C-alpha cells in the first residue's frame, strides 16, 4: 500500500519570508506525523531559500517516522547528509532560478558524478533514491548505478487533463513496473493533489508519495493534521 511523505518546505518558505522563527518546522513535522504521514521530506537547496542546515539537524532528532532529504549532487550537501544521516536521500536536479524542481535527474548525462555520489552516500547506510522522469533508459541507468529507489516525477501527469493525462499515467505505470522488475523501490511525487493522487496511489507496488504544495495549501484553511489525514484517506481508498 502507498504511504504518504509530507514535504514541509513551504512551511520554511513562510518563515524565511520574514526571517522569523515561526511557523515552526518541527511543529509542522509533528502535526504531519500525527495526521498519519509515514515520513517527512525536506529539500536542502544550495541557495537555502527555505530549509536551513539547522532544520535538517533538528528534524533528524525530533521526528518519529523517517526523514527523506532531497538534495542536489553537490559535495557540501552530500557531506551534510552523511553527517545528519537521514533515512533516505533523494537526489534531484537543481537550478538556481527555478520555482520548484523542474523535471527529473538526467541519470544518463550525470552518470559519472552519480557513480561517485551514490556509493559515498550509501556507504553510510542511507538509502538513495533518484528523482527521475518515467523514461525507461533513465530507470535502467538508476538500477545500473545501484540506487535503492526511484522517485518517479509525476509533474507532467499532474499538469495534464483528459486523454493526455491518461497517457502520462500509463507512462508512470510502466515506469513503476520496469523499476520493480529491476529491483528498485518505487516512490512518486511532484504536483500531486487531492484531485489527481488516487490513480498514482493505486499503481501496483507504489511506495511513498511525496507531496508538499497541495497539502500545505490546504492546511492554511484546515490545519496541517487534517490536510494530511484527508490526503491519506484518498491514498488508501481502493476505488
Ligand atoms: N518530490 C520532489 C523530488 C520534489 O522536488 C518536490 C518538490 O519539492 C516534491 C516531490 C513535492 O512536490 P509538490 O510540492 O508539488 O507536492
């Protein structure tokens, strides 16, 4: 059954906008866990625009579920990850001016740097996930590199409607099947919301769905715990 990883970057974004100490990121993680999250995800960006180094260390100490650290393949961030020791690291592409992560990692193009980074991170006992588009060659390359998991980028699926969305869903389904056949764990995320999450949650063998924007946006009206509970209800519905 799929589980929910709650991405709380947006909570830190609000805090950083004013340079205050609130909203409290640890409280956000606690409420997400109380709502049923199986994990907490944060992205320590190279530009530190939302999550700060101190957040990652504090979350490691305080959360009761698992910590998934999203990050670029950058030596200084890898060093922090190895020290903090999250349960999982998800390697993502990062561009300085993007609003959010745009597209998956080019595993084939970055093969050399990934072939150094992945064993380094894994040697400390952290599971390594690669955020990739639902493309067969990228998935095969992730398996060749010894990644433990892939997180299938659902951004394209999420932005489409009707028949085009069905086609994009089919690509995610096929990517999940290929990944499993290669021994990879399968997660998914980006752009998932209360209207489009169910078909992704129902994919055979789907693991964690990492969701941030839609949950934090709903939390403005309902509170975070309730927003997480609502999402989890949809993920767990069979039909
Ligand atoms: N997965 C990855 C790798 C991401 O970079 C993000 C955005 O930070 C998410 C999932 C969550 O996406 P969203 O905020 O659209 O739910």
